[in-house]
C-alpha cells in the first residue's frame, strides 16, 4: 500500500509540461494516488482531463477558492454542477470518459488575503466569500459529496456556516489544518476532520502537531498542498507530491507508529473519505 496526497494542485506542473516527471517522482516516493484540487474555472476541465488520462492515479475536485471570489463569482460557480453530469447527457458535451469529481472544493473563507488598507473593500469581498461558500455548501448537500474547506482567519465563521448548511459533518475536511487542539476538538466533536501539510514538520508548528494528536490517527489524512508548504528537509523549494513522503515519515514518528502503519491508516482514511 502506498501514500495518497489528498490535496495538491497540479495545474502549474501540467501547464509547464513538468507533470510526467512529477508523477514519476511521486511513484518512486511511494505514492499510489493524489487528489488535485480545483480553485477556479480555469483548472476544472484541465483536472477532469488529467483524471481521465490517469485513472486511479489522479482524482480531482472542483470548487471556487475564496481568494478566487469576486463580484462575478456566481457566473463561474454556475458551471460547477455540470461536472457531476454523466457522459452523454444533454449539455455534457457527450464525452465518453468523464470522471466525476471526488469532492466539491476547495471552498471556504479567507480573511488573511483581504486588503488590509481598505476595510470597506475587505468587508465587501468577505461578503462575496460568504455568499460563494454558502452556495458551495448548498450544492454539496444536494449532491451528497464530500467538501474540502479552506479556512484562514475565519474558523468560527466556517464552523457556523457548515452547521447552518445541513451538510453532513462526516463529509467535511478542513484542509491544511493550522488551528490548535481546541479547534480540532470542536471539529471532531461535530464529526469533521482536518488534513495536514508539510507545516507539521516546521519547528514553529507546535500547535499544529497538538491538533494532529488531538484528532488522532483514526481520522488523519496527509496532503502536500503543492506547490506550496514544502516540508522539511526541502522547505524553501517548490513543493510536489513526492515530498509527501517526508511529511509521512515525520508523522509516523509523531504518532509513534511505523511508516508502513501510517501509510495503511492514512490511505484507508483517504479512500474512505473520497470514495476512491
């Protein structure tokens, strides 16, 4: 059994022509699959095509990242549900091989990237983010699919909106979890989960490690968020799925289990959550 990168972004690799080498390195590092995460309309079709070309190895999601939300977000969001339409159905384009997304996301709220020097603009943008997140949660509830949540500087608001949405908490993952143990306890009490990036390997990330231990291995999932958040020992370089192995090795030590046992548990969790 190999590792699964539950959250990566392959668009930059694909557009530069680097993806074959990236996939080769990932396989050599012991990865058996990865989930490439949609952030805006310009990557949704690309990811569907990659998943069709690499069945079983690449899975994908579609979503509108909060940092992609603007006043015209609804126009792009309107095309999301089409990705769950079976091949050959009217309006689907008749493509013979149309893999469906394994989740909706990433969607959520992000205060960190709001304009700091213009409070009125920040509030306006955050209002659009809330509208887009509510629409994403509503669509996920109708589809009954998992939801990948981006939360930065907005954890209480994200919790409240998911509570209000009626989305089943067992289908919710807060990706790149960077809040602390208390926040993780709130999440696990509801039935949700967090997934963890290379940040967990950083010397300064004590609170992230405490959150991972508070969640426990039974719900633990690994991700790279490549090309961002490169783990030690490659911190400072662009990230890629192959580097998930370093995070896995670190986490095996954190939890006091063998790497093989960590692979077994995290891969089973990923397969179960995403129905891979």
